[in-house]
């Protein structure tokens, strides 16, 4: 989950400027700030911890290499990292890297309990996992980003190429579709 920046910590923009001026420690701070969130995002999409770790490291290597050309354009730095991560995951799919089935997502070892893991703990856990698997990828994605990773609506909007209002509507529809899928699967 993305952590809020303590009041005494420099903002992302300041760290980016310092990094572009050659301060490697500034990028190290960005790395520490976003490592857990990026790893969690990737881990839900790949089969093994090792693949998730490798892809996460690649995200930060590519981001560091691109830092000289990086320009803030009104989107948070996390959105840039997410796009790099998403592209690497897509590339890994093309390379036949096994993808973690949604039903197995609750077993990932991130410290943050997943939505799927919390649902499994409940009485209807297996029904919920089956229902999640029946949702569209876009609905699963908005649930992962907003509920699982706990990202702000504005960040999810940037990442998914939508407006914050559109994301709120999409999340509402995704949760409604999940309830409907659970009800129809229950009968």
C-alpha cells in the first residue's frame, strides 16, 4: 500500500529534481516510498514471488534510467511507476511468464492482506473468489487498486486513464457486479 509522506519528508517533486541533479539518495527515497505498493501490484499478477521481485526491480531500474527525461505533468510519480509496472507485466505475459490465478491470490506473501485473503477468511470466501474471477478485467483492476492497494481515487484515475468520477462509478459498478456474481453463484 502506498504510504503517506511524513510531514518532514520531501515531496516527490523535490526528490525527482534532486535525482535529476545526480543525487542517487533521492531516488533511493522514492524507491523506499513506493517499493511495497509496486511489488503488491505486480505480485497479484504473476505466479511466483521471484518473478514479482524481478519485475519490481526492473520497474525501478527502468524508472531510474528514465529519470533524466522524466517530467511532471500533473500526475503523481506513483502513476509513472504504475505504468512502467503494468507494461512490464504485459511484456511478461507475452514472454509466457505464468500468471497468478485469481483463486490463488490470497496466498501471496505481501504483508498487506489482499481483498481475496480477507474474503477467504469469511464464510463465503470461495464463493467470493469465484465471483471475482467472473468479473471483467477492468472491474477486477479497479477493485485491486482502490480496495486492495488502497490507492486514492485520483491516482487510480490517472493510472486507468479515467476521471476520478469515472473511477468512483466504475468501482460502484464493480462492487455491484461482485455482489450479483456472488448471488447468482450461490443459487
